[in-house]
């Protein structure tokens, strides 16, 4: 199952009782995609909120217009888009995360307020999704809760690891984590 199908099914759910979840690693457009536990935590929290909304608002038209539902769909679409060309300049954050973290990339979505941070290896055709910000860390330049500042601090503290092999190992050790 690919990410676009999942995002469409999430938006179009009418009678399903649970939101689609994905196992990692997954494969899309020739890339193996791993998810770091920092991303898994944020993703699972978002999916839980969307599942709650689905039960509270059974009308699919109302449900589809809820902010969390749209954020989840845009998140999944962003991941799918990354697999087309992860090294595209649109994903380069410059030194917004910090000068020491130039190997990291990010996708913007949700009106430019959300950031999805990832790394990739062209040689092995692997993408690691590391973290996505939430409502408490929307992009606000100069703010202490800015997504770039928070992610930079996470990297400074080693979670997720900045080193490619350690990052990949952290994802693989998490094993059969379900999304």
C-alpha cells in the first residue's frame, strides 16, 4: 500500500472503524522508508486524534474538514512527494537547524507551519523520517517553540542521532513498530 492511497483512504473513510496504519519499513517509488521513534510518537498521537474525530463526527464531509484530518493527509502526501526526489532544493533547510546539521532535510506542509525532518541515502535508496512538529511547535521564526529550534535541540541531545548509521540502527531496532 502506498502513502497516497493511505492519505486518500483516511480522508474518504466513511464506514471503516480504524484509521489506516503502516508498518515500517515500507517501500515507495524505489525507496525504503524507515521511521524513527520520534516520528512514530508524533504520528501515532496525530492518528489517535484523527480516529477520535472520526468517531465524534461521523459525517465524512465534516470529518474531512477537521484540521487534524487535513494535517494527517498532508503529512502522508509529503512523505510520498519526498520519494520522488529527496535531494530537491525545496527540502534543503540551509542552516535553519544549525550549521552542524546540513545533512538533514525537511518538507514543509500545512500552510508552511509544519516541518517533516528526514535524511536520505542515495546510494542505498533509504529515507529516514525522523520527526514532525505538532501544534506546540509550529514554525514561528525566533520563537523558543519553533520547529527548527526544537529539532536542533533534539539532535544536540542525540535523539534522533545525527550520525547516519546510528539513525538507521535506531529505526531498525524499533523493529515492527506500527504506524
